[in-house]
């Protein structure tokens, strides 16, 4: 594993310059609403969170984006799952083959990032909101994880589809180093808008309660930053955020939010 980590760190250094040279294409067919389906649109149809099926459902119902979480196995495979454990199996300490000992409730194996992205690339209406989960193995592991994630996005030519989010500021800074044109938004809620702007971030992606303390909305627009709020499942909170013209709302109830947006037109 140490040899794998060392090799990938060297690879990430080499990729830095190469990524910076490539211009990102634009796509103008994204669904024009504020809805980001949290771990896909899973709840209404009782689909597994972070499954390919939940991604496809988010696309089908017309969400602007579908959020998902990425980890790395012991043998360097990038997989999509929220927790550090997959059905009781620790991802970072297990091989991908070992993870395949169990399946999601709909019969899917844990998705690889490659397969997840390939599915997302089949459509041009729903953006892929890729959360890089900080590991429990330390900063060096996170560097390798991040380099591999960005490399996969570039390999599949998925950059126009993907925005990056993380609770780790360092991970997002590394993404920007590897791909200066990438959209990155920070989740933890403890950094000022001015700092995000200074570091070239796309915006703030904080828990909605953070925005109820202090002035955020006008300042974000002044600085040219986006505001996303997570995880918003109550209609009253959705209405408050829509009234304040936030760009994005992450929710476990995308159908509710889509209906609410429709009713306000």
C-alpha cells in the first residue's frame, strides 16, 4: 500500500501541469432549478443511497444536480458510498473484491466512481456533485485519493459535468491546484466568503442553519460566489432559501422541492 501511495503522489505532481493546460467545455442543457438530490433521488422510491439507480432517478425527475460521496479501497479503487463502512465492511482497509461480498438492497454492487461517472455522462441535464470524503488514514492518503479522483474525472472527460465538494479545505485546494478551472465548494461552514473568494472557490456549501446567522446572501452575490444549503428537507426552510435566491439547495426530498419551485412560478 505504501508503494501505491508513493507512486500516486508522484503521478499527481505530474498531472498538475497537464490538467491546467486543458480548457473545460461548457454545456447549456442543465436543468434550470435549485435542486441537488442528496445521495441521488433515493427516498421516494426506496432506492439505495448513492446507487446508480438513485442517480438515474435524479436525472429522470429533472434535478439540477445529484450529490454523491467518494472513497478509496485498499487496492486503490474509487467507490461511491456515504460512510467509511459499506454494509459493515471498512472501505479503506478492504479491496474492491472484498466489498463485492455484499450488495445494495436493489442488487447493485457498490458503484465504482468510473461506472458512476460513465452513467452520468449519458445525459446532459443533471450535474454530478462529487464529494471527496476525507479519509481516516490521514493527510497523505487524502492527497492520493484526491489525485486519483481528479485523474478519473479527466480520463473520462467528465469535467463539464462535475463540481467538487468536501469537508476538507485542503482537499479542495488540491483539486484547484490540479484543475484550476474546477468548481469547488466547501462544506464545513467555518470559512468566510471573502476567504473562499480569495482561494478561487465556486461558493459556500454550508448547512442551512449557518445562513441564519449573519449576512450571507447579498455578500455572496457581491463577491460572485454561489450559495448551496444542505441538507434541507422542510418546506418552510426551502421557501426561506428560495426567497433569498440561493443558487442550490441539497435535499433528501427533491420531489418536494421541485413541486415547490413549480408552484412559485
